[in-house]
C-alpha cells in the first residue's frame, strides 16, 4: 500500500490507530520575478518550476512518512512564502501534515473496485510501462521528470532495472550516458530504495553481490538493509569479506528469529577455514628464529599466532594485513562489534 495523503482529518473507510508525528517538507526555489506574478499566470516557466517544486516537496514528505512506518498523512497544509535578500527573490514551498497508522482492510482497493479505475492508478501504470520501455535502452537513465514520477508514484516495478543501471554507473561502465543523467541516478537511487518496503528493497540489493560487492555493501549500509536470512544464504568462505562488511549494518526491528540466524552467521565466522599457514623459520637474513605467518597472498612475516601480515603490497597499496584466516585487523574489529551487538540483543530479547 502506498502512502495516502489527504487534506482532511480522516480517511473514508479507514480508522486511525495511532498518530505518529507531524512531518514537514520544504523546497526553496530561486526566481527573478514576484510570487504574485506566478499566480497571475505571467510566466509558464516559473509556474512549471513551482509545480515541480511542489511535487518534490510531496515526494520528500512521502519518504519521511515511509521512514516512520506511517500508512498515511492527514491534515495536509500547503504554504508558499516569498523571501527577499541580496537582490534576489526566492520562494519556499512548504508542506506539513500528520503521519498516522491506519486500520484499513480496504486500503489496497481504494483505487479500483473491479468496475472502475482511478485516474491516479491509470497514470501510475502508464508511467511504469513507459519507463520500462525506456529502460530497455542499455544507455538510458531516468531524467529529472522521470525521477519525479518514479518517486511520486512509488514505481517499484522497475527497481531491478534501475538497480542494474545504478551499479553500471557506479562502476563507470556506461560511456554514452549524459553526465547529468548519471548525476541524477546517483542522487536519487538511495532515496528511491529507502522509499520501498524492507523486503522488496532487500530482494533487489541482495540479488547480486558479485558484480560490485563494495558498492552493494555501501547501499545496504545507507539503507539499513541488514537481512539475516539473506546473509545466512551467503555463508561461503569466498563471501566472507562481503559478509563482514555488512555485519554492523542495522535494520529497523529485530526478532528472536533474527537473533537465531545472526548466531549462525557468528558461528560461520568463528570457524572460517585457514587460508594461510604458520612455519618455523627466520625472517630475513639476520632475523631471529621463530613463528612465521605465510598469508594467502604468499607473504611471509614474523608475527605472533593470530597476528596479521606486515608485508607491503605492490604499487604503494599499503600493508597486506591478512591473518591466517585471510581477514584484516579492521575486519576482526567488525566481528567483535557484531558479537557485542548479539550480546545486547540477546539480553533485550531475553534469550540465553
């Protein structure tokens, strides 16, 4: 169900269960004409800019409502304010409303009853079809108007194609796309993903961790998409760096089932196979005899058991820093932080 927004204090066919919070969204627009001229109809250009600003403020309000798990915003109030300063005129489009939780068995059916279809539902599906066709072009990325429609109408059907395009742009593998469209993708994709339901967004992001694991991990962190079940499905040694990189990411709510699966992940990390080994020998010509670590990269360095390789990488890339399990000191610290989280969760959920 999408976020319902209304200027009224109630929604027909629905009961308000809880008032969550008062939400605000504002967009500042710069102009060189008076706001009164806009309403007098003297400038189509700035009236269009005003409409786009209103849509953007509405989009931001929807995102805020979704972030606080609201079903609707009631009592919407719109305000336009003119600001003067430094020889320029600006105006602010402001929206304010109350986010609420609904008891509404019929909400998903409000836009269609089997005999008629609302204009907004028709418009939404037309836009989804049009954008799906546009995305068939491998070099295409949504323009500003497309993004406004995608976020306003919550067009999640095309999310897999947009995600694929986002990864391509992040990896700089698309050369024919205009820079402006690349910039729009990088600015809008994360808010778009955040606007989606948790499971829906997680299905998309975890569908491919091999194309660009670092980028994927960063998206998971930014959108709080820690998903124990999906991470547990990746418990293979070759995925250890990706798994560790998202360990300290959050989700909005944890259950006892989450904790159970998170402990499985902990057990996997505690039992990672050795990728290196220890030998007895001497480091360098004048070094002392002792234990040497041979890491998975083939470096040999004198370290204590459990220590990390001290050899330098090629081309000034820093220190190797892998231990016998093939993980770095920073990754060991992340695992420890994860274990601390499990201890706190266990206490809060009254689990042994």
